[in-house]
């Protein structure tokens, strides 16, 4: 066995799984069904918490625990709870006014879908259910909360989108770091410099992974644009100890994406030449990669008017409801490798990807 394969096998054994594949936690796009299927295929299943209530999250964990003895990754966002800025909210609604008029909808009065930052209540869930892995996105929680998580014995990871972020995470004592390249679908895990100027300087998975491997002493999990066995093998060859795949799992029947999102992913596979994603903040206020649609074209894809995360989405709710059939104003998160995805059950997909990666590593 070569160096890359033996590093990956040793790391998988440490986590308690049989492949190098971590299923990315994907808030709004999956629950326990996807995590269970990936776990049965030998990968690390994940449950995102950002869009679940505490009770719903406990129910998802219970479903996972009832279905499989495999380890579980519970995932939490670590953003600061937003403060409403009336002037920005007014500017954002002024940008949207022509769209409200055109589509004959009211400006919404309700709030954006809640995305709970990690707090004492969620930490209580971790202490109760003791997931084997706890992953954070958008940085790390306070020292006190992090100490409580570590005291449960969980293997703690967080995402870095730059070398500086990787070093900052290592200094806080994480057990491993997810190297999230520019290609990745969903929200950027960026936490040190969230300006649009810094975003333009971010780097791709292929450049980020080896630099992080050199910069820190903890294992690196490569994420972003990895869509098949070739990509997994390449990431392991670059020094990663495992890979985290999100978009590759969106086409699985276990993913809970909308019909319109699923059709867009089908179209990506059928016509890769016309598939486009971009980083946008118009849906939540934080940059995230999604399939280009009308909202992104009309308002961004990056807008300095968008209110802070996750408030930006509040002003879009009536437009979203009116255009449900087309998905013109709903986020359809996906990474750049979506055309490589295969629509098949997640257990079989995990086995297929792992076998393909092994073959590439064996014959490289
Ligand atoms: C639909 C979707 C939702 C996501 N939600 C989360 C999330 O809740 N928490 C998180 O840490 N990462 C989230 N991500 C980012 C993934 O963890 C990961 O970085 C990304 O999927 C890797 O790139 P790929 O999509 O090209 O595989 C999401 C990604 C997608 C595609």
C-alpha cells in the first residue's frame, strides 16, 4: 500500500469508519436518512444542525443511532447572532422593490429562516448524545463551549478556507481541519476576513490542501470540487487524510433537496457545458456557492446591500414562495463538480466512490 492509502486507512480506523469518505453536513438538504446510508456504505455520516430545532435534531440523532452503530458527525454553525441594522434592511428592500412589483408580491414582514449558532442548548445536546465527531463551520465556539465539547471525548474539527484560518484553528486545539476549497458548494466556512475583497483572493482545493498539510500538525480533510474516485485519490495524494463530499451526495434519493434543485442537478449532469455556479450572499448574507439563478443575476451574485447572515433571506421569502416552481429566488447550493455526480442511493455511491479511489491509488 502506498503512502497516501496507508495514511487514509490509518485515519479512517482512528475515526471508526472503513472508507476515507466523510459526507458533508448539508443544512436544509438532508437529515438522518442520508447520514445512515453513508454510514452503511462505510463513510462518516453527518447531521447538520443549522436548520433544525433542538427537538428535531435530537430526533434525527435518535434515528441515526437506532439504525447503525457507526460513528456520527454532528455539525454546528459558529456565526455571531446577527444584529438587525435598519438602514441596511431598508436599502436591501429598496433593491428588491422592483422585483416585488414585477411579481406582485408584498414585501415580507417576517424574519429570515433561523440558523442557530452553536450555544449552550446545542452543547447540551452534544453532551447528551455524545457524537463521535463534532464539526464546526464559520469558526469555532467560545473557549468555554469548546471545552465542554472536548470533555465529551468528541473528535473536533472545523473548516479553513485559507492557510491563516487553518493555523488559527490548530492554535485552538482542533483534532483535524477541513480544507474547504473555493470550488465547494454551500457556505464558505470563512471566519477571519469575511470581506468581499478577501473572498476574491480565496484559493482552490488543489492549492489549499498541500499548503495546509505543510502548515499544521493535524490531519487535513479535503473538501470542495471532489466528485469522483479520481478527485478522492488526488486529494489523498496531496496529503489529505480523508475527503468531505457534499455536492456528490445531493443527487442521492436520500437528500431532501427541492424538486427544482434536483432538476438543476440533473441538468448539470446532462449538460455540463451550460452548468454555472457562483458565490453569492444574496440568500443569507454570507457567501455560499450555488447554481446561478435569477436572484443571483438580479441582485449580485455578491451585494454590499445584503443584510448580515442569516438576515438577508428574510426579504426574499415572498418572492421565493411566488416562484416555487422555477426556483428563481431560492438558493440551490452546489459545488463546481456537480456535473460529475451520479444519482444513486448513498450507500452504494459511497462504496462505489471508495472502490474507484482505491483503484486510482493502486494504479497511480
Ligand atoms: C447543500 C449544501 C449545504 C451545506 N451545508 C453545510 C452545513 O450545514 N454545514 C457545513 O459545515 N457545511 C455545509 N456545506 C459545505 C460542505 O460542508 C462542504 O464544504 C462542501 O459541500 C464541499 O464541496 P462540494 O460540495 O464540492 O463537495 C454545505 C454544502 C452544500 C452543497
